[in-house]
C-alpha cells in the first residue's frame, strides 16, 4: 500500500486529493472502530443496566418483604408491649402479694418466737414445779420416816417398860421365894422392892421430863429450822449447818448454834439432881460417799472427829466434861437408805441424845 501510495504520490505528485482520500479512509476506519467499540459498550452497558434493573427489582421485592415483615414485627412488638404491660401489672400484683406474704410470714415468725418463749417459760415452770414436787415428796417422806422413827422409839420404850415389868416380876418371884424362906424379912424386902420401883420410875420420869424441857428450850433457842430436827429422843443437826464439806472444824454458824445449845444445857443441868446419872451423847454420822484424805482416811475418822469437835466446843462453853460423850458411826447408821442428794444430806448429821450414863 505504501508502494502504491508512493507510486501514486510519485505519479500524482502534483495532485493532493489522493492524500485526502487516504486520510478520510483512515478516519473512517477509526470512526467505524470507535462506533464498534461504542456499540459493544452500549451492549455491555445495556446488559449491565438490565442486570441492575433485575437486581433493583429483586431489592424492591426484598424491600417489600422487609416492609411486610417490619409491619408484622411492629404488630408483634405491639402485642409484646401489651403482654409486657399485662406482665408488669401481674408482676406488680405478685410483688404486692409477696409483700403481704412476707408481712404475714414475719407476723407468723413473731408469733412463733413468742410461742417458743412461752413454751420455754412453761417448761421452766414445769421444771420448777417438778423440783418443788420432789422437794415436797422428800419432806413428806422425811416426815413419814420421822413418824416411823417415833413409833419405833415408842415401841422401844414399850419394850423397855415390858422388860422392866418382867424384871419387876422376877424380883417379885424372888421376893416370894424369899418370903417362904425368911418370913421375918418379908416386910422389909417388899418395902425395898416398892422403894426400888418407885425410885426407878421416879428417875425415868425425871430424866424424861428434863429431856422434854431440854429439847423444848433448845428448839426455842435455835428457832424453827428445817435443818435442825427432833427425831424421837434425839436432836439432829445437819452437818452443813455445823461444818464445811469434808471438815471437822465448826464454822461460825455452827459455833453460834452450839453456843446456844451449851447455854440451854447448862441452864437445864442446874435443875437436874446431882444423883441422876445423865450424859449428853454426841453422835457423828456421815453419808456413804467414801473419803480418803491424810487427815480422814475414812468416814469413821471424819464422823468421830466431828463428834469430838462438838464435844470439845461444849466443854469450852462450860458444859462439864463428865456429862458429855462422843461417838462416831461413820456411814453405817443411815436415816435414809437411798442414794440421792436428799438422802445423803439427811445422813450427814450430828445427833444429840440426853440419856443415862
């Protein structure tokens, strides 16, 4: 082509039109190419726009569905708000009911606490009443034992009187036998027997009357105390009144009681005839709980030491020593065979007995 153009140019060197034709043909080809590119671009753009339209339609459909779903969600939200309001009202009612139940529970708890307190007080009252009942039973049992001991003392006196009667009967038999042997001395023997009987009766009556007066005045001096009692012909002091536990040394209260006893005994002894052989026997008794100390290896030593301590104190107060006797019995002469504290306390005692020597 270049050769042709060169030839044309060479042959038509003086004519410019072929050059314009070439330019125009070239320009036409460029325009055709541009149009082709534009058409292709339009085609692809149309396809792209068509795809975008489809996408837009799809998006519009999705938007419509979303609007519909949003409408449903809004309705659901309204329903939920309504349900929430109802639930809040129900919750408020439940809270009010819960508060009422809590108040009722607190009230019930308060009543329960008060009931438990009243129950505890009632139990304590029952325990106190049981203690009083046990104490009253012990006192009643003690009174019964005192009555039994009094009856036993009466029986003993009756037996002694019976023995005296038997002795008198024996004396009378001896006198009758002597009457057969010695009629001359019959009147004298009978008179001696009568005087002996009268003297014996008189001595017994005198000692009994002095004993009653002694016990009566001693009771008046010491006062009406439950821990100091008259049992038969004995005056009984509980050991706790006179001695500390496990000791044979008189405490201040015991010294005061024994001083009153000594004054009463000295006053009464002035009225007792000198020829009446009387003594005040001081008997020491312990409970059956054993003791083992260097000072008191057993209850024998403790009971004897307590009796001797009382005797020495009475002598120091002016009571004649020849009118006193001390004896220790350990735990072997109990008033109460039981093992409870009441029985042990009753058995721990000092007994005073105004008797014949």
